[in-house]
C-alpha cells in the first residue's frame, strides 16, 4: 500500500506592543506522541480533504489557542481557477517544510498572521501557550534547537531573519 505525506498548515501569529514584536508559541501535548511532548511549536495542524488552506489555518489556530485569526499575509494575493469540475487555489506561504524522517510524513505550509482574543490555558493538544518577544525566541533557539518541534525550527529561524535582520524577502 502506497503511503502519502499529510498536508498541514501552520501560523506564526505576531503582535507588537510598545514597539516590541512578539509571536505566540506553545508546547506540544498530544496523545500517542510522548516523544514530542513539551517541544515548543507554533500552532499548526492537518488540512482536511478539500478544505481551503486559509480556513484550515483559522480552524487550527482557534482549536489550539482560542484566538480568532484576523489577517493572514498573502491571503489577498490568491488566485482561483475553476475548470472541468476542479477548483484550484494558488497561494504563496511564508515557508514550507517537509518531514523526511520521523514519526509521520507531513508537509507544513506556514503563514504569518495576526489574531485577536484571549489565549487558552491549555487544550487537548497544547499547553503553556504564550507570547514571547522575538529577542527571547532567538535566545531560545540559539540555546537549544532540540527544545523545539523539528518541523518549525527552520521556519522560525527564517522568520527571525526576516523580522530582525530583513535577510529574507517576503510580502
């Protein structure tokens, strides 16, 4: 039987308070994933069959954090083509990652977004949901990348380069 990678979406949720930039991070807490428990991650999850990727991102962020997404960068630049019974959505995410080895095959397309509301204390998949300043996130990554869920490390480094050093082009 042929197996396939699962498509997923992730969100770097950003906010700025008094000139300090933050993103939301959380710790994994999923059943049957003891090896990953406690790893730092961004909200992410699998895309349902024929689900619009932007709707999937809104759903996953709501389920994992309690926040309502108000803007997804790049969503206003999509193209839709419909023909022969197909409807195709074309978009550009901030970052894409593919798991080539590990617990399960997954591909995560990550977007930068903003959200509103109050974060939950904990969900059935996450705990210790919190806002962290970018400077602290950089220190955390520099100190030990192994504290993070591997699918998000390169994406977070790319985001920090984009925000702190303007080394990555996006938008």
